[in-house]
């Protein structure tokens, strides 16, 4: 509660961080263990080599950003009206300043505004209140703004870049005022009929602020700044490393995954590592007397480890592959070297070998080797059974096929296609009646589209436009995009980039006696899929009554299935 209302002092953040770090490395707050890695790297996501701990300062700001977001999206609330009357009566929240004598609460809200300024974006309606050069409105731009003002640019508001009806972009105005990169990004913004410009959060598909995405944005910005100071090459999106993704997806107990994370980073207290850190005067192996007890030696080469792997092979048939001492830890996670089932047994075995080594070193009675192997096998068996139960009951999968709509109802199947290399796409729609008779179909190219999801949303609008003048009865729309259906169902409470499209669909569908959008699998949407991937000589084509030749076989297959 305190972190969501007030800015924590740096000393308080440091104390919380120290408590977390001490507990992690030593299993106790009052005990001091060896901290093998610095805290900023520990706070990296698991997919980037960290453990996903929260940076307390950034988490505090992300939680405070939630308060500022509520002031932006609920202007009618009592809290918003009181704070606006007191601190920013003549401007909006994003332009408010810190006044002398302001309360601690208001100062905290302004501190949390930092994350909102990084990720808030204007959803374009008529474009009148949004300034081209000062406001954040351009997805994909640096700071969500245009790179620079082009020579000869005269437009100031986004409305100056739209045609008079506001339904599409003015290509001439875009080319005159924006550099080509920004003009291409603007053309990919969906537009609708009549909607005021609104604030939305760019870090989520649904356009609503979340503490999770706010924290990620702050953490990514901090990582970029740290890389810049250290003069490191940084990835623009801080992409995930495949080796870490494989590790955290391994079907082994969590303690084994964390153990292997330490192995991959060479963070185990082997005698060689302790000697290198000037903690242990010797680096020799206590068990076999080898010159250096490295992590690889302790888990693979030591006499006890060798006996363990020989015994494991005799009982299970699982053989430890030939491993290189420099890349052995990552090689075990490579499916080409070690199968998935063997990985599970080997990783659990590695953990058991290390545990037995620690027991011997600290004077405890060593665990019987047969008991260790039995534990590893039992654990793998239970995990495998749980995985099969999660994946399904093992029965044959039923292929979903196209079904006729209820009597007197029209069904329109829609689909979108997307080319990431060209940032373009295509959409297709097929309308059939309750008897499965073909009525209409269309296909259209999208010269500028932001994503595959945007193409699916455009396909929904095209499907409604195809038949809104044909019938006033009930209409069903089917798509194979589950995410766009979820956005449609929650459109009243969300601020997604497809809101202009959904508003158009709702207005056009108001003439139908009933209307719904449903999700189906690709196998039940093959006709629309064929239309979306049909390469025609023209950018837009419609067929009525007579189906195009490329669609005949798909329509026949759907009808044959229905008649079976």
C-alpha cells in the first residue's frame, strides 16, 4: 500500500533490496552468504539470464503510475476533480507541474508520471487535439513521436494529415510533412468514423496501464542506459536468449532449474571457484584428489560422479553424452545432443550428485546412490504424468469444420494475412446462408498494416461492410483469431489500437437484428483463409452469387462435411 501511494526513500529501497538479496544467497536475512552476481543483473527477466527479481525503486514508480493513470482515464471521479482543482485547473495531468507546498501524495503521483510519459500514446480519432510534434501518437517512433520535422512541413495537428472525412490518411500531406519512415508508420494506424482522440497505454494490447508492463518499460530503459554507459552493444527489444528459454521450460522441479541456472553461470561454490575468489587456499578435489575441483569435475569427472552415471545407465539406459568442459552445461539443454526425457533425468541426477558432494564435504552421511537415482526417476515419472494430464486426455483430436448457422442467419467467415517484411497484408471474407449456399466473397490488399492482429481486425470490419447492405437479419461473424475476439468482447472497457475499427463494426452492425463475433479454428475457416491468401491482379475484388474458381473446392469440402 505504501509503495502505491508514496515515493520510498532510497535508503528504504536499499534495505529491502539487501534483505531480499541476503535471503536468496544465504537462505536467511541475518546470514551473509556469497553474492555471486550483482543485483541489477539478478533483476533481468529469466529469458535474459536473470531471475526476474523486482527492482524496488522501479516497482515503486510503476505502482505510482497506476494512480496517475486513474486521473487520466476517470476525469469524473471525485479524487480526480479534487486534485485537478487544486493542482492543475487549467491543463491536463500530463502537463501539470509540481507546486510549492504540494502534498506528499501529489509529489508521489508526479514521480509516477515518469513511466506514463514513456508509454502513453494518443489514439487518433479526428486528430484535432493531438499535436504532431509535441504529443506521443506515432507507434514505433522514437519516443512515440516523429523523428524530425521535414523541410517545408506546415501541418501542426494530426487532423491536418487526414482527408476531410477523417476515414483515411492524406498521402500527399504525409509525404509533405513527415519523413518516409514516419509516414509509413502513420499509414499503419487504424482510423474510424467519429472518435475523439484518447490516451492509451502502448505497453499492452488492450491499451490499459498495468504495473507489470510499466515496470518492464522502466527496467528496459534502465538497461539501455546502463549498456550505453558501459559502451555495450544493446538490442533494441532486449530479445530473449534461447538457452535461458530452454532452461526455464525444462520439465524438472524448480529447485533443479535454479541449480542449473547457477551451473550455466558457474556460480556453484566448487573449490576451484572458491580458490579463485581467495576464499579457499586450495582448489583440489577432496574426493579424488584431482588438481582442480571445477563444477564440471564435481558433476561429471569425479570418481563419485563417474560411478553415479555408470549406475544410472545400468538402471535406466540413460547415457551421459560426450561433453566439452567449456560448453557442457548448455549442451545438455540442446535437444540434438540430449533428448527431452534424458534431459529431465540427467538434470535431476546432476542436482543429486552436487547434493551428495556437499554432504560429504560438510561431514554428513552421504546419501545412498540407489536412493538418489530412485528419487530422480520418481520425480521424472510424476512430472511426465502431470505433463500428459495437462496436454490432454490422450484421446484422438477432433478436427473442427465449418458448420451451418441457425435458420435465417447469415454467416461470414473472415481472415487476415500479414507480411512482416513488407508491413503489408491482405484480408478475405466469405458469406453463406443457413443452407450453406455461397452469397458473396471479397479479398483486399492492405498496403500498410502494423501486425497480423491488425490484419485480423481489418478483416472483421471488411466482413461487416460486405453484407451490411444485404440483410437486416441475424448475422454471425467467425474468425480464427482468438485475441481479436477477446479484444472485441472487452471493447467497452479497453483502449486498444483497434477501437476505431470496433466502433465502425458496431455502427454498421446496428442494422442487424442480432450480431455476434465468434472464434473458430483454422480448419473451420478455410474459405476465408483461401480468400486472404489469394493473390489477385487488383487490390480489391468482390464476387457475388458465383464463387471464384480458387474457392470452389473449399466450399465443396465444407458442404460435403455438413451433409455427412
